[in-house]
C-alpha cells in the first residue's frame, strides 16, 4: 500500500510510486529529483518541514508538499 512521504519514518528508504498534484507542482518536484521509481529517504523532521535525501541531494520540503509524494 502507498503512503504519503510525510508519514515515512526517518532513516527508512522508500521508492517513489507516484507524485500527486497539479502539473506545475509535479514538474517542480521532478526538477528536484522526485520522480517515480527514485529512492527517497527522510533524513529528519524540522519545524514542520522534512529534510529528504533524493539521488545525491538533500532537499527540504514542507509537510504539505511531501504529502503529495507517495511511496
């Protein structure tokens, strides 16, 4: 079963299954490396944001945006 990335536990890698949202939201996330079949790990949670490791980058996303990424 898929779940939003915002609910994933820190340290556990997951595979992105789908990115939901409007076209421009999906496009922006894709530019950051959040595309289907990529591996993503929640590094930490900080003041309502998540620090994520995707490909060779660390990216901070707010909880709402992270909730659009389904793993």
